[in-house]
């Protein structure tokens, strides 16, 4: 076990690590999967095309109210579920 200031750096402590909160990060639960599933439906054969597709998808998200409302509502559901599970893992419950 090592100490870094007042933090412990060790995997084998009596204190369990908190679950990762990617369930609460809109980029993780919405943005990256949405972009990936939208862009890779067709072959993208160069970096410039990929950048163009990503930029267009992000603009589409920003200009489509129902997409943003859906993300906000999903975030609210996830936060509530996190509270119900007292900060524990909850992705399997959504």
C-alpha cells in the first residue's frame, strides 16, 4: 500500500472502491454510442470524412430538441436510480 498525500493507492484495502459513474455521464451513455451507431452505418474511409460526419451529428443533436430532452430525461432517471441504489451499480436496472 502506498500513500499519496491523504489518499491510499492500493487495490487490496478494506475500503471498496466506489463504482465508476459512466452511467451518469451523458457522453458515455448517449453521445458516443449515438455518434458511433450513426456514423458507422456507412463506410468512412478517411479522417476528414470522419471529422465531417462527427461534426454534422453533433450539430444535429444540438438542433434537435427531442434528442436533448431525451438525454436530459435519461440523465434524471439515472441520477434517481443512483440514489435508490445508494451509489452502487445500477446500469443493469435501467
